């Protein structure tokens, strides 16, 4: 590598250090410390790659030495001249280092089809393009979908005809190509590493935490058990944006279950809390809530009954829509859509959903929603 290429790598690593809890220490291949250090080593090098700007392992693979390799061929398959300086872009450096830190491609998240459209008809064929564009089922995501992520492919990635994009937003509008990590990218690394790396964590600036607290549940006891028996519990699916429906495997949401509680008079005050992350500039959040009555007979949920807290018939759950811009909370329609007439209250205020209209067990819940800095 030329000195300018090395300086470009150093500059990228310095920026990552300045914005995250990650520290890098340069060790020359001629330095004896390189052979006795217990630390994880990243080796930056050039290689004759097949149709890729760079390649890096995803996260720590268990091997101490991991290579981050950059393409040394031009688009025609010829070796790039050393006089063509630099032969690597800052975008490629950031992108591959973030892979090494554990970040997947943004467009391969399970919820990508809720956010972008991929024009496969305009994509070149081959295993590399296919593998780079496939959704990774069950991949863990920390932050909401970020169109400006350094891990997002460009609008014409793998395009046959570069005048036609292969990736657009769901509404058809164009995407831009990031040349450096976004604030959400940095927040994601800090959230991932803050509990395992020593040192002060930089402030989380691009995302906020939405917390749903179920303060009270009221319902008659239908299982015949004693009043001191374990009884009610909540199942919640919670996530950013409003464009998902409960139970869809493509959702970037968290499925959470509370403990079970019963108190006298069938009114419990469990203060169950469920949280998710929202983009600071687009704070839309949603939660689907189901209240169940544990029959006390077994650990099998199939025999438990759902407490009807829904205003609409044939709906065992309620979907709560949160708008952090207006500080308003709404009850979603049965199809999950927004209706301004279904205004429930404001963020921070106690909100009660009164008893449902059908079912053997009807009940009500009181809840609050808060949006605050990430804890």
C-alpha cells in the first residue's frame, strides 16, 4: 500500500474511535508485539477479488488474525496502477471495518422489504450478487432501519443498466450513497459494545427509546383458581414505524412476554415495561398488546385464554400507534391503519383501554408511553 492509502485507513479508524467505544492500535508487521499480543488483529491488504470493492469477516470469527481485503482490479478486471492513488475509497474502508465490528448490510435486515424495493430484474446474475442481496432471516438488529447507513448498498448495486436503480425506497424515491458512517451507525456500535468494552460511552444521539408501561390490568378470574394463584400476563410485540403487522416474520420488532401476576379483586398493578428504539428525527413507534389468563394447569399457553381488551370484534390484540412528533397516541384500526379519530391521549399520560366487546373474559388495561434517551 502507498502511504496515502495507509493514511486514508488511519483517518477512517480515527473517526470510528472518536465516535464510538472502540479503540484501535496500529502494529507493524515487523513489530515483535504483533506476534505476542492477545488482542484481535485486523490486517488491511489488497487482493484480486471477484466483483467486490472489499471483503471482511462478519464480527470476530475466533481467529486472531482477520484480513480486510480490498479490490485491486478495476472494473475491466485489470490490475489498478499504483499511480492511481488512492486505490481504495473511504466508503469501502468504513464499510468493511463495520463488518469486522459485527454490522450486517442494512438492506439484508429482516425488515428490509418494509423499507425498500429491490429490482431483481435489473441485477446481474451470479452467486455474489444473490448472496449480497438476500435477507438474513432472524438477524439481530439494534437500531431502526437507516437509509443513510454506511452498510447500505448504493441505488445501482449490481445493476445491469446503471441508468435504472436496483434499490429504491418503498415509495419509489431515490436513495443516496453514504461515504461515511451515519450517526445511527455509530449509535449501533456503541449500543452493541457498551456493556463489553471498558471506557466512557459517547452519547447516543440518533436514536431514542420508547417504553410502554402496562400499569394496571382488570378482569374477572375465569380459571377457577385461588386468588393467590399466578394468573395474568402480557405478550407484546413492539418496534419502530407503523408499517408492520403483528406476527409477520419480516418485522424488525421484539417479541416480549411479561411475568405472571394476580392480586386481590382481579386488579393488578404489574408495571410491565417493554422498550424499543426509534430514530430521533422520525419517532414513530408501535406496540401490539395481548393480555392472557394463565389457567394454572400447565406451562402450555395453548390452553390459556385471551382477555378481550379490544374495541373491535374478532381481534384478540390491540395495536397502539405512537407519534413522537405530535406526542399523540392512537388506537390502530383492525387493519392496522391510522385514523385520527382514534386518538387515545398524549405521550406520558395514563391511558385506559376499557373492556372489550366479546369473549369469555373481558378486561381493561391502563398504560403509559414515554420517549426518552437510551438508558
